[in-house]
C-alpha cells in the first residue's frame, strides 16, 4: 500500500457529507461522518488506502494511527457488520454500524449504548465516542499552530492552483501560512513550483539589512533552463570568482529569473541579503562579501544538510565561509525524493547545478539519481533555483 498525501483523500473516497464511517484506533470504535472527519484533516500527516478492502490507515501528526472503514449500506445484514441499539443486536437502525465485535461489552462498556455516545471520553473508556469527542481528544494532543515552525514540520503535497492568490499573499505576509504546507505546489505553465520551507531567511542579514518579511521558499520540480557555470579559459574549466562572479550568476541565471518573475510577479519575489563567496585560490573559496540575493542556485547544505564535495579550508580562510543558508530545506528533509530533478513532462531525470566550489575546475551538482556530485564548470546542465515569495 503506497503512502499518499492527504490532498488525495477526498478523491480516493468520493464521499458526501452524510456518509457514515467507523473509525477504529485498536481500542475503541467511533461513529463519524465525512463532514466531521474533515475537521480532523489538519491533524493528518499521511494516509494509505488498501485498494482490496477499502480500509484507510491514517497517521496523525502526533504519530497516532487510525483506521477508517467506509460505511457500506449493502452490507447492513452481512455477517461482517452488526447494528446495535442499546445492548440489543438488530439488523437495521440508525444508531451505528460497526465491524462485528467478538464481545459486546468491549464496545458498549459499563452502561454504555450506541444511543448515548460519549462526547468527553475519559482514559480507558470503552464507550462509543462521538466524532466531536474524537476531535476534542485529538485536539488536546495536537495543537495546530499557524506559524513557520509548525508548517515546516508537515508534508502535504496539495495543488495550490495556477497562480499566487490574494489570500495566499495575505497568509504569507502575516506569517500564518494558512492552508500551505511543505510539498504543496503551484503549477504554472506546466512547471510545478513546490514549497520547500517557511521563513528560511527571516531575521538573517548584515547590519540594518535584516530580512523582516515572512516568506515561502519555493523550488521548481524541474530545471527551468540548462546553462553552464563558466566558459573555459585556455580550454580549461575554471571556478575563478566562485559563484558570485561566475558566468552563471552574472549572465546565465537571467533566463530562469525571467521565468520565475513571469510566474509569480517580480514584486512578490523576496529580496534578501546573503554572504556569498567571490574568489577562489588553489581550488578553495578564499573571499566573500554580503550581496543582494533573490533567485539563486542552492547550496549543498540547503539540499543535503551538510557540505559534501564543497571544498572547505579553515584557518585564515574561515571568515570567508560565512553563510546564512545553514540548514537543510524542509522539503528535502521530509521527502528526500524531491532532491531528484525531473523534466517538465516528469518522464526523465536530469542533473542540476549547486553553487559550491569543489575545486579549481569543478562546481557541485546533483546527479540524475539524486546523489551528490560535481562537474566541470563549462558543462551545460540544469538550473533549478530557489527563491522566496513574500
């Protein structure tokens, strides 16, 4: 059974608000309607469906697992289902439908009945619980917070539409990020632009140039263009000037920036300050400075969470290695499969550039299989930038 994102749940079940479910957590059985189940969706992180039985297992954000069995009116009198009114078994009724229990008392508990469900369940209670009780119990354990920290912890993968909406801009500006989670995406001109992090650069910067705008970091699933980092010099690859002074940043990124600006609007792209390396000595980055940044190549740290091929020399060069991009993007932490870059048609995988210097001739990159790699600066491969939306 493949893990699916919660955004697929309504399409998978195709149910109306009046449909009845039985929810079983292994200890108790609950009545619940689809309308009431919708209230629980903010607590859900993943689910999987057994296509053979129709049973759906749901993983909540507190790691609790629930199983959902859709109500099948054709099985009211089947041996797999029994309807109870009070403590008396009957073949029909509106009180509730549950998988046939092995012992009635396990489900009814002391003095319990299907007519008097418990809206405020207590520990170890085996009475029927209403959907409101389910929600209240879960809400006590899982506090939904509309902020960057909470939203950075949940992968969802929902399609957010074909453009940035006014409501989305308002939620981003407020730093609440309602109805946006890691893995959610906008699909614009066949490109899927996927949310990779919330407030990644917030409060970073130099002097008074501190980023104070709440923002969403976005990464396209596919390369926007294919370009080289630098032309050869005397027929030899070179990383001279590091990323800041590379042909990629000074010239070749322009086409990708045009595509991004057209998709989201230049006024919505976050401008911020980053410390970037601007010189290379003996294959090591040897100098750096604060620069204005917007739509940029990612670093190994942003993708993998650490330096891998990035050539680091400590000692006197240490002050030149500062970076505000010091943590892995949440998208790649929660689902590393998105490190792999696919073409727009999703039919093939491709290499894509990172900004780090590996040697006097090589820059870091990500291979078609998602592994850390390096390539000659004159190689023409994918440009997959990261950028912020404010």
